[in-house]
C-alpha cells in the first residue's frame, strides 16, 4: 500500500489538486528550514536545532494537509 501511494504521489495522481499538495509540502519544508536557521543563529547546537525544526515541521503537516482531497 505504501509503495502504491508513493508511486501515485510521484506520478501526480494521488491528490485531486497536486499543485496544492506540492505547495503545502513546500510551506512545511520552508517553516522547518526557517526554524532550523533561527535556532542555529541564536546559538543552539545544530543537533538540537535539527530536532526541534523537525518536530515543528512534522507537527504542522497534518494542519497543512487537512483540506487535501484524494482521488
């Protein structure tokens, strides 16, 4: 099932509006990158900034993907 879903995702056939899904994915990645850079700039160790950035980025994905429709 996971392989089939990944195949459909990369073919652009998993979501009814693939551009919205890609945009939401990019927003999540951007937020994660901003959190990582900000924490690194304020002096947090890189490993801690990566963990916190990943947690925040992963936590907002359900919110970003809540309105996506599947085919």
